[in-house]
C-alpha cells in the first residue's frame, strides 16, 4: 500500500459534482405538513414515512412511556377499522404498516407494492388521523410493554444504555427511557393517550416522506387527498430544551448481573450536526472506534483478543447529542479494557492523528455514503431526518464536503474538548468484583 | 422517458433476472447481475462450507476460519483487508451458517477491481499465523459469551439443537462448543482452509452497477489462476428418523421463560418444501398469522411467539417454533398452545383468505428484496445452491400452486404429535 495510491483515492472521492442536487422534492402543504418526495421508479414499491414531533421527549414527567404507548396503539383501531381489520388489510397485500415512538418523534411507516398504493395510503391516513385507542387494546398493550420491559432486564446492552442515558442527560427528557418503566406505564390511561395524540400529532409538526415508484404529482395528489384536511391547531407547538455540552459532572454506575461478560459503556454529551465541531468529532470517533481498522478495534480485539464488540460513535439527536464508547469483555478483563479505552481517548487529545488514519476515516465516511441511501426505506428515513434536523436536502453532498475539509488539527482540537476520559460517565453491567 | 425508464427497470420485475452465470475452468461459479440504479456493487463470495462440515472435537472451525480470513495474506498484510475496504468507502462483513460461509463487500462501483483482488487473494493465500489464531480464538470465545452463554434464547436454542440431532452435525452449534474452541490447533485451521477454500467449492456473486462482460474478464484474470483443488470430502451424515419425543429443560437466570418446539422437516429437495414455506407464513407471518393472533393477541399467553422454516437448508433441518410466555403464564401452557396450532392444521383446512395472504406475503417479499443490490445478490446465491439461480422463478410458481389440502397433508406428515423436540427455559430466581 503506497501513499501515492492513497492520495489518488482521496482526490477522487472528494471531487464531487459542483452544485449539489437535493435528494428529494420538498413542498409545504397549506396546513403546514412538509411533503418530501423522492422518485425511484425502478422497483414497483413505495415507502412512506409520516413523522410527527411527538416523541418520548414530550412525555409529561409523571407519564413516562406515553408517546410509546400512543404509537403502539395507532394501528390498533381507527374510526373505520378494528386493529385486526387493519392487520388483515395490509398483510393481505404483503405490505407493512407500523407505528412507533422514538425519543424525538412518532413515525408511522408504510411499505407496499405500487399496485396497492391506494389501499396503503388509505390505511396510513386512518391510523395517523383517526385512531380510536380502544380500551381493550390499551390494556393489552400496557401488559405487553410491561412484559417487554421486564424481559429487557436480562439484556445487558439495554440495561447499560438506559443507565448511561440517565447519567449523561440528568434532568433532560433523554434521561427517561422511551418505553417508560413498568410502574409508569401502569398509570397511563386512555385519556392520556387521546390527549397526547391530539396535542402533539399535528400537521405543522409533521413531515411526510414518499419514496419509490411514484411521481411528485401523484404523491402531492394522494397525500393531499388524505392529509390536506388535517387542521392546524391555533396553539403553538411545544418546545423541548436542548441539552448542551459539557453536560453534568461524570458519574459511575455498576449494575450487578450474573453474566460471564461485562458490558462497558462510557458516554458524555457532545454536539449536533449544526455545530462546526460535529464533523471533526465524527472523523475522530471513526479513528478511535469506528470500524475494523480503528484504534480500539486494533488494540482491544485484533491484538488483545479481549472483546468481540468494541466501538465508539457520535449520536446526534434533535434535542441533544452524545458520544459513546463501548465494549463487552470477560469479567476478569474489565480493568484492562477500561485502561486501553482511557489510553486511546487520551492519545486522541495529545497527538494529532496520522495522515493515513485521517484519510482512512474521511474516505470511508465519504465513500460509504451512497450505501446509506441504497433502498427506498433508507432514503425515506434519511430525508425525514435531514428535514427534521434542518440539515437541508443537499445534506448528503454537504456532509461529504464538510468531512473532506477536516484536518488532523481539527480532530485533535475537538478531541481535546470531547475525548477527555475523566469527563465520561461510566456504566458497567455484569459480575464485577 | 418511458423507454429510458424501461431500460433501468430490473429485469426481474418482468419475471426473470438477467443473470450472467458461468463456471470458470477451475470450477469457480460466477453469477453477475447488472443493476444500474445506484453507483454501487455488492461483491459476495460464498464458500460451500459451514458447521455442517465439522466433526466432534473441532466444532466451530468454519466460523473461526471466517474470523481469520480478515487477518491477512502475504500480499496484503495483517488487518489490511478492512483498512483497504474502508479506505475505499466500502463495507465488508461475513457470516457463517450451518451450510455456508459468506463474505461480502458493498462498495462504490469504481472500486470493484480492488475487491476482486482482495477476495481472490484470500481464497488462496491466507497467512493463518499462529499468533493471530491465538488472539482471534479469544475473540470468538467472547462472541460466544455474547450470543450464547449470556443470552437465554441462544443458550436454549443450542440445547434443543443438540437433542434434536443425534447423527447429523446440524446438532452442533455453529459457533462451536467452548471446549472445542479452546483446543482447535493452528494445523486444524490450516487443513480446514486448504480443504474447503477452493475455487471449485465457491460461488462469486456480483450485483450492481457494472458491465458483466468486463467484470467477468477481471474475475477470470484474478480468480482464474487459482488452481482447482481436490473435491472437498462429501458430508455423509444422515439423521435417522426420530423415535419418540425429546425434551430438555434448562434452568438459568432469566426474567421470563422460553419455549421451543422443533420438528424434523424436509428441505427444498422435497415436494413438500413449498407447502412448508406457505405454512410458515400462515403460522408466523405477521400479526394476522395464527400464532400471533391466537397466542399473543386473543389469548394473551405470549409476549412474543413465532416460527421459522429453512427452505434453503442443504440437508433436512428443523421447523422451529418459539414462545416467550407473558409474566405469570407457565411454559407448558405455551407449549400446549403451540402444539394445538399444529393439530388444528391437520384437522381443518386453512381459509382461502389465509392461503392467499400467505402467498401474497411471500411474493411481495421478493419484490421488496429487489430494492437492494445486496439482497439481490444474496438471493441469487441462495437459489444457486438449490439448483440454479433460475430456481427463483420456479419457486414462486410452486408457491402459487399450493392448496389448502396440501397444507393439511403436510402438517399431518411433518408435525407428528409424538415426535417433537421441546426445550424449556425455566428462570432461576
């Protein structure tokens, strides 16, 4: 592998077409819905996402899990059809219709063959606009969610992530798990769900992405016919405070479990895409623990044989961002793995990354971008995210440009801000002495 | 515009993939599928070796070797594979099943030459350095801890597999028993590599944005020079018919019990395979399926439950059913409820709507798969192993022809009440 070849690679990847092309058509309907359409005519399928700013961040403090329960109930009955009738209608044509809440928003997803688009959109419109939240369905879902929370206690990754969110975002909605707790879910009522739906699912807080074998004109007509009459409330939409770094002082937590392996998670608050530090952070994270060529992978896994899973990543969201380093290792090696993570974090702050490491990270982040957009579903998720985060529909191109400009000095400067190992909260799940 | 559109439509939309399929002089099978929608390619190398080819005492070899395939050759030193792929914006990974070991690189189409070179090189020139083998041994044991030792479902699945098969290696875990992983020698790894990593035991599948004639030429240039190896030894084991029910109970730390029920069933070679595939959709395909509707929705016995048939299995395998009881529900109630579903299938024909829905679901899933070049390539490989890539069209024909009477007959033939393999996980307080 000689240096010349490498340089050629980078130049090729960076030579992007001038005048970035938006990935989707965008328009705002009269009731405030942002409609995004990306035509992908080759395969006769259509993927639709209806995203509303109605995620778990809007749960009242004493109603954790409300958005999640509301999402789970959207497909469980509408003014026209019962839950089982909705299931039958969509599954008979081999399609899927799913709804669920995340931290930031409520997403209802439709995937259908092109020939079944009318039916699919009818069902989608019903579940978003006229869910009836039948009481028996609510009881059933509450029991299921509680059981799922109970079962998740045996999964060290889930247990660890929940604890880490609590340590990294104290006082912020991100500290609370989307699904709530067994106790908080037990208190939720149908009135809570009805109120949440009417308060947060509103057209001026909604993005609809339509991707696949459909034209802009068809999408406008079909979406307009079903969602155009959705009335915008006069009250202003709710706001959520943004968590900003550095965040709280670091804390440690050990969660005892009878396991042969310990799950280690280090986390802290970081920055979102709107911050210029974001791009050096992504590059730095990739060098540290982003792939099979990363430093942590090399030392902990390849050389040390200490772990199957070791990684780092930046996790930007609408109302805050975190940077996380994680590994799973046999109980006896926890101190050694922690020491290596600490050393490598420190090294990122003390030394500029080598030219080769820098170029590898940048080439990967830039060159692999098309792989993130190779199906209609991936495109739909991507355009919803860039719209919601206000990154612009040419973000794919701008991301590449911004990554390409990152220097070793940028990475070191941003590492000095965010990679100081003393500033990370730490969770260990397992049998730790 | 219409003409333009037609030219970018994948041929399969019209019923058939336009695949260039050929076998090189050294026995390497090559399948090429043009798809110009995105400037990317999926390059996949499938070796016909999996845990099925392993023997007692050295279980886990195929998967262990999969890990070592990333450890370097003479030409590309240790850890260069991942570096080079990532430097070129590609994503690579691999997986091992009971039957096959598959490696893939998804990458920008103009980087295909590099991938061809890397894959051809490691088919023949892997270093398999003793020191790398030692450190990777620990990595694999860590992977086993994650997937099996510390995962109640994985742990129970392994236990059920091992009672269901007495003679056939499908009863051995793909990742291997830990006592074997600790003892496998570098010599055994090298011998396994030499035996199975031969061009005449592999299939290369490429789907994406390229010209088949050009790429075939490059594959010939780079892979063609690898000499044909001796034919790998045939796998001779045959599972004798089961006599009597088998069950295993595992007691360990867990929040909820788990129930597995598995039946021995035929694979794609059987005339019953298409009906079993439809049966799988009737029983476990979505929220309208019988298991979901009856066990989860109506009776609220299970938190989750389902079933899985492996049509593509090289040898006859298991039809798995599982259920996680809701808190307060006993595992034997769930076992009974699952078995009742089988019994009902034997007595009453499925409704016309259920049958049609199952068929529509299977058919639609093939159209959805067309959206990704990676999945297109994988499906091609799967069908090529079961009689040729053109089998895909025939498979759908067979699915369309299945009747309610077929399903009733197949349920009677393959879900005998007294020949279950049952596993129960009982949580330790």
